[in-house]
């Protein structure tokens, strides 16, 4: 798994190796543990992409904490933004809780821009975002993550939970598309 990977006929090359990822995720977990000690935060992992990051992060946040997972349904709505995102599977009460959203990647920011108001309706005590990756040059909305694993250029990536058309989530390393063709599927 050190060399390039072919996924659906596209060529990807390593961007971050697992050892580097592990180091960064441990750092983030320590920062979060210090900041949230005694606050019993609730992490909300956004499926599917965040499941590996969420797992690696959460098991190293060694304070009293909860985790749950949701799926986001995205569809073209009639609202002015033209993009509506609703969640599936959230059963816990977030009222007065310290909430940390866990994302795999913030690309344009459209998903979180549409979804964060739904979380705010629950009146959490606080709301922060932890994301494995951000693509600052692709960002279209004023979404700022509080904990960021890595900032990357605006190219498609796979591995460590992220997929290209269903494949590649099980790669331990993170891979980036080799040519300029973005290959974006979601
Ligand atoms: P937005 O643009 O709404 O994108 O911030 C967030 C969601 O889009 C998916 N996404 C990617 N998935 N490689 C992937 O495997 C990528 O480079 C990529 N960019 C965006 C992802 O599901 C993310 O939650
Ligand atoms: Mg995702």
C-alpha cells in the first residue's frame, strides 16, 4: 500500500501515510480532551466518510464522552440556497450538550452550511467541528472547523474512510488524484 492505487480506472498517489495521520489524529484528540474535560461532550460522526477518523479520534479522547453517528440526506430543496440537508438517525438530545461534529472533509462547505442550523435548533451548550481534511481554496461558505487534521489542495482524495464512488475507504493511507480531472462524485 506504499505505491499508487488505481480506483475505478483513476490513478491516485499517496498524500499522507498512516503513521503521519495517526500522529496528527492523536494531537487533535489530546487538544479536545484538554478542552472538554468535565464537559461530557457528545461527538456526532457524519457517515459514511468520517467513520475511520471518528473511531481513531474518539478512542484517544480519554475523558468522559459520548459518540453517535448520523447520515445526511442531501437534496435540492425549494429554499433560497437550493440545497437542503437533513439528518437521519439522531436520537440523542443535544439540548445543553457540548457537541462536536466529526467530518471527513470540508470541501465547498455546502453540506455543513446546510446542516448546522438543524443542530442549532436543538440548543446545544456549544458546537464545534472536527474535520480530518479541509480544502481551503474550494470553500464557498463561511464554515470554519475548530479542529483540522490537514489542509489540502483542491483535488479529489480517497482513503482513510473517504471513497471514490464507493471504493477506497479501506486504504490506510490517504491518496490524491494524480491528474487534473477532479473525479468528484458527491
Ligand atoms: P462539501 O462540498 O459539502 O463536501 O463541503 C462535503 C462532502 O463531500 C464529499 N467530498 C469528498 N469525498 N474525496 C471524497 O472521498 C474528496 O476529495 C471529497 N470532497 C468532498 C464528502 O462526502 C464530504 O463529506
Ligand atoms: Mg461525507
